[in-house]
């Protein structure tokens, strides 16, 4: 994919000594990537923690990428993290940098919440630059990854209360909870579509809502659709309680 190769080449040119590895993950790897809708998920592993100076360089890099590939403007999510922060599993005083759809490039603390992403990349990330992800990144303890995912699940009821009425956000919330169900109950790391299909079988009482969220997401649902905000809120709260209440 041209935009990924451009990102790799831009990094090589702008900061040739700062990048230890560059890896693609998410739906492009999971197998249900939609080039007209899906975001690109990339993990950039650095030789040192990002700082304000590097943030300025990265801002220019991403601005140039958006000009060259306007179809991907606002659809690229990159996390910049040092190898030391990854090896510390979110412990210590480390910073990461992130840019994602609807979120400007910024610095934030590297916490254990990020372990869920790092473990996924370590296991199945596709290498664009550097050694294979399984060689550069450490293998994370399964209990630590589960604990980090549970922290996310506990946070979702709070997030969904402040969520706008946009159907895209609603369907994303449902599909994300389906992925959590599959990971925490059955140990499966699935894409959104795969998780939705499996969770319809596991939670037939929610089949109609999950099917709506899946079809809206993958069949280019109408942004003017009012959605199902009340049902989504109830679903997220109930599934979060089920998943966290057992532990």
C-alpha cells in the first residue's frame, strides 16, 4: 500500500536513527480491511521516548503524508513508543506520541493500557521496517494483557455515556465490546466483524443490536441514521459488568 511505504520512507529520510521498527496491525492484518472505510493502524518503535521536539518533526511528517495521500487524511493511527517503554510494560516515567482519527498528534504517558496494543503487534504485526515484531518486542505475560484489557472494559461505560449520538461511534462501541467478549471469555483475538459474528452466537439476546452495528460499520451506514444510543449504552454497561464481575 503506497501510503504505508511512503510513511516508512518518510521516517527513513527525516529521522534515520530514531526508528527501531515500524509495524502494521489492526484490520489490515486481521483480514476484514475496507480500503474505503478502515483506518490504518501503525506502531512505530523508537530508540528513545518522544518529546516536544520530535512532536514538531512528526507533525510535519504527517502533514506531508496527508497532502500526498488525501484519501487517507484523518484515517491513519500511529503510536510512537520507545523500546524502553514497551519493555517496561507501561511502567516507569515514559511518554508516547499518538495521532489517530479525530485526535491530533500529542504526547501522553505510557501506561499499562497500551500493553493490549503492544502484545497484539508482538504477536502478529506486519513489519515495514526493522526486525520482525516478535524479535524486537518482548512477549507479554498473558495475565498482564488480560488485566489491561479489563481496565479498558471497565472504562467503556463511562466513555459511552459521553458519546455523541453519531451512529458510527455507537457501532464502534458495540463491536469493540464484542472483541473484548471474545478475547476475555474465549481467548480469541478477532477482527470487529469476526467478533460480532461470534458474539451473536454467544449472546443471542443482543443479536439484533450486534447485527445492526456490524452491518452499519461494514456496509457504509448512513451517517444521518439516528442509531440506537439507548440500546448501545445498555449493552456496553451490561457486558462490561459481566466481563469484570467475574474477576
